[in-house]
């Protein structure tokens, strides 16, 4: 959408004024037009236009008869758009000219008066903020669904033991519920970022006109109230050229997709038979065209892959904006496709993720078996020795020797006999047995944020209150 120094189309294919001596080149016309993608702003454009028209009538800038005609015409256009009967035209370049042209067809001169005291520059900025505000609200609800699914699954498995990993190596025992609650925290931060972003999206640009405001006696605050904005954009130059609100959403979406990707990666790993920690429901997997035994985790793999698509949208818009002088430039037409695509991608991914989690089948016996393969209670043994008076570095060395002995014997630490443990260090006596079990290890971490089953259940209870 370009600077609005041209009147609306007065006939089919005529979107230019007498300022030009020849029609736009046919290739340039396709290159210039945005109707292929900005038509999805139609209902928001209608809503913003109606609020603008009502303000114009209240301020006696247009007559109430004109307003009645505009409202009547816009109602019909809205019906045509919703029914898929609206005749979109590339000759009229964008959603705004298409709707205004149709309005003028329906109601005559009243339709031509609608554009008084505004520009396509502040019009599109308003439409985009209205659209994005709705998408943020939709995304927040989807995030809520993902978080509820995580809570439900975590509650069922608050006591299910599994290895906790660092460097993808067995580290210490945790519970599956505790592991899932880490993702609950990530997605909760995503919800908070979106709520914060929404506050900055929710400012009205309309009234800035092309860049300098308007000489008509408009009432911007009344339009803001009608459209549910928290206030108006304070500077007309900034109002028409700012796309920070879109960039901020894309940054929020990118972080959320990063969290999705991390979880998707773990689901891919965990569903591999070598791990076997979870089974993903068949409805979220596909088979192989040649290998009949295959059950491929395609949905989480695609979630992981689509993260790059959202990152790309953020980088694309940052690049679009980085060299623009004030105020509006045609470059800003390039804001919509990456924003639309990223919002659609995040929406679909979150909806799928909630369903995938609700259908996930954990395999506690496989998780427990993996705990016996990585000496997960070694730190607990070291802590036990420290509590009995040994310096931590000395305890670390003693337990490292115990791990080496267990590894050479081909068994877990807990399987070493009392005699074998005493041979490593006389400080390791029968009292160490309690800390060498995975249950004892997890139960000992009962503080807020710890992995003990009771601590996890308390965290879930607090989380449900937050929701």
C-alpha cells in the first residue's frame, strides 16, 4: 500500500489520477499490487472504516445521510466477503481500494467521502494492528491449551522416574512430570511476552493521515475507544511508519517456536526405539513408502523445521525496516506476507502440539531402565559423603572411583556390594544405600523448583492457579 496521493478507482482498472501520462506497466502492476495477500484484512478494514465514518459524522465532516449510506454499503460488502462473492481486482491494487471502489458502486458519492481525513498509510497501519490483536488473542488461547495439556500429563506422571540429561548424557534422576513442567514455564513466558506485546500493538494510528496529520477537526480518541484501542499513536510520522509492533510479535513467535522445537526434538529422540520413553499417537505419525515397519514422527519433525520459517519472517521484516527514512515507504508492503505466514504457522503448530501431548503415551518402564545405565545417583552419593563430613572435592574423587569400579564390573552403583563400596573408601558404609536409589535421589529434592514428586505436584497446583 503506497502513499495516498491518488483518488480511488473511478472505473474498472483505473487506480491512477490524472497526474500520470501513461498507465502502469502490466508487470509493474502485478509487482505493485498486494491484493493477493492483504485481502485477509478485509473485515478489519471495514471495521476501521465504519469507526472512521461515524467519527466524521459526529464531527460534522460528513452528513448523517452519508454515514447511513456508508453503513448500508459496508454491511453488504461484509456479507459478500464472508460468502466469497466479493470480486477482488488486481487493477485496484489492494484491499482498501477494492472495498472503497465497491462501496462507491453501491452508495455513490457517500462512498467517495469516506476517505476524508485519512490516508491509506494510517488506514493499513490500523487494519494491521486490528488483525494482529486478534491473532495475539487467538495465540494466547492456543498457548493456554498447550499449557493445560502439559499440566495434565505432568500430574499423571509426577512420580514417574526418568534420567535427567546434560550434554544428552545421563545426569541425575528426575521425574517425567518435572521435565514437562520445564516446558510449562517456557510457554508461560511466551504467554507473558505476547500479553506485553499486545499492549504496544493496541494503539490507534488512524488520524495520522499520510504522515503529518490532518486539518479536519477529527476526534481520534473516540475512534480508539470504539475500536477497543488503549490509546492513540502520539506522533503522526511514527504512526504510519512504525512496524515495531509486528517485529515484536515476530520475536515473540520466534521464541515460542524455539520452545516448540526443543520439545519436538525431545519427542523425536524419546520416540526412537533406542530410547523408547514415549509412544506418539499414530495420528501424528506417518509411514515409509518402502520400509513397512517405520513409524516416523513427522509432525514433531515438521514443528522443528517450521521454526526456521518463523525465524525467517522476523529477519525478513527487520531487513525491510532497517534502511527506511521517515515516514511511509512502499517497502512496508513487504510486512504482511511474513507476518501472516508466521502467525499462521505458530497457530497451526500450537494447535497440533496440544493434541499431540494429549495423545502421548509415556513408557515409564523404559525411562526407569535408562536410569540404571548412567550412574545417575553418583552426585547423591557424593552429597551423602559431604553430609558425613568429607570435603566435596574429596567426595567427588571417591565417587568417581566408585563409578569407574561399577563400570568395569558392568553394573550400576546401587548394585555394588557393601564390600566393594568399602574397598573404594571406608567412608562408604551401609548408610549410603538409601541415596543410591533413584527414588531416594528424587525424593530428596523437595524444595520449591525441585524434582521430588511432592514438589512437582505442588508446582502443578500453583500453575493451575496461574492459568
